[in-house]
C-alpha cells in the first residue's frame, strides 16, 4: 500500500519518477516471493479469495487509496486554478492601459 500511495503522490509531483517507481513494484513483489519474504502470503490470499467483502484489510487499503487519489486530485485542481488566476491577474495588472478606458490622474 505504501509503494502504491507513493507512486500516486509522485504522479502529481514528478511524473517520470512515478513511472519508474511503478515499474519497480512487480520486481519488488517477485523478489520478495522468491526469497520468501512475504509472510503468510498464501493465508492472506485465501482470506481475500474466500471472503472478499469480509476482508477488512482489503477494504481499508482500497478506501485509503481512493481517498488519497481524491485528495490529490482536488489539491492539484485547486492549485492549478489558483496559479492560473494569479497569472491572469498579473497579466491584467501589468498590461498597459487601453486608450478606451479613462485613466486616473496621477
């Protein structure tokens, strides 16, 4: 879950780094299976397969990742809108006055 969450966060911060991390996920899983590092993998898979809705860990992981994605998307959209508004405001402020608009006396 931590690796997937890190890949999702990086997708919004550094897209290329996120792709590289995502490529490493299958390699890390394969390596841990080969060296026997995943404790109780078979038992955990049985629980998930036999009783999918009853698997509390699966529900928690999916809920966390969905909430993380929604939060990241909202933060990203609000940030882009704020930057766009600020850029537009700065362009408007720095533009020379039009001949059609009355100028304020100095």
